[in-house]
């Protein structure tokens, strides 16, 4: 189903889709596009698990934007995220998601669960820090999309992986506590939005 995005989010998406994507990045993304397209053609479930060490920033951004893009284009994909250590969905990243136009509610205090709404027509995305094999990531067969170098280099084996696809992003954590903090988180979120909308926009969902 092609969903209608929340108004503020729709404006952010329009901006993200106008951003240029360097050719070297497109090369990395073509592997992900190919995986999604092959599953679609075969009539098989499309499961993407975005993995980063702490599942607190980049992998969360990636899951949220990938699921939003999939729903926007009507591609029947289920997008998850996880890590190798449990921390929490970083509050700076949560605030960036809010600034993008998502509607966000929160449950709990220690490693809280955030419910991220991108549309009035779709179920919210549940976001919290977890291991990549947490039961909520219910897929038995999936593509592991490695969003950080540390996880990619230190997780030689991920059970259930059909394809391991490195799509690495720079960590905005280095700007925590600086005057650039908010702008750098927004910059990383927008880059990921741009690339996830490019990926799903390239997939032929007919």
C-alpha cells in the first residue's frame, strides 16, 4: 500500500529526495536494490535488518527511513534494526526524527520503546535498542545491512543472513555536546532518508 505521509514529514522527504547521491554511494546501494528486487520478483518476503554496534543512532535512522520509504512506494518490505550490545535509542537521534516530521510517542524509561508514526494510515514503527536477533526481529531469513564499520568488521557471522550488505554511515556521536550536535544528527538522518528513498524508488513494485 502506498501511504500518505504526515504533512511535515512529506516536506522533509521532498527535500531529502532532492539531495544528490554520489556515484560511489549508488554502487553500494545497488546491491541492496538488487536484493529487494530479487525477493520481489520471486514473491518472497523482503526482510531487512539494519545492524550497528549499539543500535542507537545510524541503524535506527536506517530502519525508520527504510520502512517509511517502503510504505511510501508500496514495496512490501519489513525493516528491522539491531546491534551487538543493548543501549537505548539515543535521545539526540529521537529529537532529530521529531524534527523531520515524524510523530513520536514513548513508553518506559530504561531503554524506552518509541512508536514512530509516518502516516495516519499505517502502524507505527517500534524503535528501541536491541540485539540483532531480538524476537521482535522475527524474520528467519533476511539481508543484514551493516550501517557501521565496527559491527561490520566484528560480526563475522550473523545467523539467518541471506545477504550481507555494507551501507556504512558516519557516526554523528562525535558531535555530541557540541554546537553542531543537532545539525549533524539532522544531516545524517537526511542522508539516510535520501538513500533509502532512492533505493525503494528504484525497485519495480509492479
